C-alpha cells in the first residue's frame, strides 16, 4: 500500500513540475508513514513541508497543489486531507486492504522479505567475549540482538556474515593459564596462595580437574613458560567449545570465529601503525605511541602502543576492522555493551584513517540486564565468579522464552528479565501469548478441515465479507509487515519485530474472542479462514526472524 502511495505522489509532483506550479525537481526521497490515529487516515506525508523550505512557499499551498494533481486511476483513495502545517493524510478504501491478503497468501514464507539490500555485503560482529569464562546473562542480550539483526538484514537481501572475535591475545589469556595451573596444583594437595586477580569461579577448578584426569601429575613440578602456555591453550579451547555449545543451544550460530592472534602474524599491527604514521595519524611522545583521533572529532588522542611496547586494544581493533574491509564487506556492524559508548568515536576515527567512510561502520550499543526471580533481583558478582550463565538461563526457561524476553526492549534501554515470568504458561508471558496465537490459528484450521472445509485460497472467498473494524485492523497490520522489516533493517532495531508480534497477537486474540471463525455460514467461514491463515503466515514469518518457534499445538 505504501508503495502505491509513493507512486501516486511522484506522479503528482511530476505534473506540478511540468505545469510550472512547483519550481524545482531537486527534492529528497518521499517519506510516507503509517498514522497512529485513525482520525488522521491510514498514511501521512510531510513532503509539502520539506518542499516549503526549498521553494520558500507556504507548505499548505504546496500540499494543495500536490493533492489537486493526484491521479487516482486505480481508485485506491477514499479521501485525502491536508492537516496542520501541511501534512497530507491519505484515507484508503476499505475493500482495497482486503485485496492485499492475496499477496500474503501467494508469497507465504517469503512475505516480509524485500530486495532492499541488493546483495550488499554486511558483517555483523557480536558477543566476542574473552574466552576466559562461560558466557553470562550480560552476553546473552547482545547475542540475540546481533543474531536477529543478521536475520532481518538477510530478509532484506543483504549478504550477511556473522562473526565472533576471539580475544585470545594479551595478558588476560596468560592470567587464565596461571589461574588453572594454580587450581591444578591446589587439587594435587600443594598449598598455594590464590591471587585475587586470578579468575574466580568453579569453572576454573573444573578445568584443572579435567587436566588431572587426562594428564595426571605431569605438570606438578614444572612451572615453565611451556606449562603456562599449555594450561592457557587447554583452558581457552575448552571454554570456547563451551561458548559455542551455549550459543548453539540459544539458537546462535556464527559463520566465522576470528582469532585476535592472527592480527599479529607477520607484524601485522606494527606494519599498520607504521603506515598510519606515514600518513601523519600516529606520532611518538617519548616511549608512547599515540593515534591522532582528534583529527576525526574525538575529544583527545588515544594510545596505540604503551610505554612497555605493548599495543593497546585500540591498535588491534584498527587492524581488525581493516581486515574486515579487506575481506570485501561494504558495511560493518559492531554490537557492543553500553559501557563501550566512549570507544565509538575513536573507532570511527580508526576506520576513517584507513580510508573508509564513517558510514561504513555502525555500532549498536546494548544496555545491561537485571536478572529477577518473581520480581526480586538475583545477586551476581563477576569478581567472585558468582554469575548466572547463558547456559543456565536457557536450560531453565528455554530458548524461545530467553530470546523473546531479551528483545522486549530497545537495545539501548535497560532490561529486567524475570525468570519466573519467562516460564509462565499464561498471557502474562509475552512469548507464550504470541506463540499461543499461532497455535490457536493452527487449531482453527484443523477444526475447519475436520468439519469438511478445505483451507481456502484467495479466489475462493468473498472479500466483501471481511468488513468488521477488527478485521480491517488485522489486515492493515499484516500489510505493514514488509515495511516494518525494512525499517527494522535500516534502523538496526530488532525490537520492532517483537512489538509487532505482540500487537498482532493481541488483535487476533481479541478478534477471536468476539467472533466465530467456523460457523454455519459457509461463505463467511471461508473468508474468515483465509484471513486467519494469512495472520498465521505473518506471525510465523515474524517469529522466524526472531529465531523463535511458531508451534502448531500448545
């Protein structure tokens, strides 16, 4: 429907230009939005106000000229109104909405997809937690947000690759190996002082126990660097395997796991900094090497090599992003915790210094999660190793409920996750409420078939019978699904799909509670069965984007 209106507006503007009543063809792209209030019609555009600033004309006068020259040859408009300072409100004919159900039925599983991305290559990098411990509840939200953003982009014909950056270089890895070695010695009965800066948590003890089972006391009396390296590599590999398993159970599968260590091969980071130095972006201040991020709008310059000669995370991140673009990605999307917001300007500086446009990087910040049980906070302490892991949450509440609840708020908004609510089999639980709508639709269709009704196609129904206000509200909602998916892809806002599911499920449950779908009126039954089938298609497609199942029975 939106595309039909855009076509009408473009035609009207062309006529206005040809007749000379509007002076310039140099206009921005036309924006049409669904209205929030029925009194304002179905759609509205502010194109007249945009043109007013370009042409120095009264926006209501421009709006009048546009409306006067609309050629509605297909008869899709009930009326057009000019409102406020120059908004143009469009009221569509009710019968037209019903005819749009044919496309929903015909496209079926592909309804909601589009060619927006034109196969442009996009990389989505997310989670990327250090392989020094299991994923905890804080990582889970970023995991599902990144995964669903990738799903939405794929639905819009972007060529998407999901990547996990393994931070397997640096002091934290040596500290991991040391932690496991000390617990290994402790389990062998050797008295040790376990430093506070070492990794806490039972998982370190478990890793040490595994090594004893496999290798016995082989490393008891040898504290060489080779031993530390062995404990580091063993622990990192084991933890990463656990991370992959937890993510797979959560429905998240990556296309690539990229090792930070590879950036340092053949002095890669050092060579990059040398190249940036020749461009004037890196300078020496005594023993410290600095990057001139202030040249790109950052509040101060940033260290890339410390006094001790060790490169910073920032240096590695510049090299990593350069590697991403060298692999042919047009756009790179990074999903970061909200505590990294101060890191964004320097990363924009980094990619511009290597010759990329600022728009080639998009950063989505994810706020913290508070874990609740029956409304009461669950105590967690990362330092003491007391945290709730992703695996524990998925095991307790299930993949679907976990994913859906993490998507119930905008990514930059704080989220409360109540474990008990997520497990409830009632309308209080959002994912249950939405999945039950799909299961209920499947039940209706089964019941109809048991009573001798074939599931109808569009040609089999009398569209004029779908005329109740709540039926039109349902049809308008599912018609807007494709533009909603495109909007979610452009804004990188997966919560929009969740909100849509909630709204559609609510409209359906309300409709079903008031109206019989299968009745003694055969024609009305067929029309309503077709509508219900289309609602089921859209719900299923929306849930698929979220990585949540659409059950036929509950």
